[in-house]
C-alpha cells in the first residue's frame, strides 16, 4: 500500500507541474524554483513533514522534498551555529543529493551530445 500511495502522490505532484508547463508561459527552470520554494515554505509552516511521513517517497523525492530538506538543514544549523547556519545548513543537508546530481550529469555528458544552436 505504501508504494501505491507514494506513486499516486508523486504522480499528482508531477501532474500539477505538467499542467503548469502546458497551460502557462513559465519556463521549466522557473517551475523547478517554484517547487523548491513551495517545499521550503510548507516545511517552515510545519505542513510538509507530516505530509512526507504520510506519503513517503512520493513527497520526499520530488523537488518539493528538496526544498523541505534545505529548510530543515538551515533550521538545524541556525540552532547549532547561529547566523552562519543560514549559509551552511542547506549545503550540509543536501550535499549527497547535489553531489550525486553533479556526478551523474557529468557521466551523462560522456554519452550524449548537447543540441546547442550555433
């Protein structure tokens, strides 16, 4: 049942994003920023954590989950280190995800050519 719930929640988030992309003039990068900021705001309001516990990976994997992870990292770092935690917390909390993205993107660049206009 957990897999079905995660699939449905993740699919619903993706469906909302697809509707935004199809029916507005928002560029994909801006939609991604909207997702991260939404996750951060919902985390700050205390809404996203219970939602993630209920929905599992369906809420934790999309970019809204990344925004929530950034918020939690910054909050913990501020509690431990004060003002400097604003700058360190997000990187500490999401270092593994950012590193994996960089590594896999670099590996993908070996196999695929960019289609830049000349």
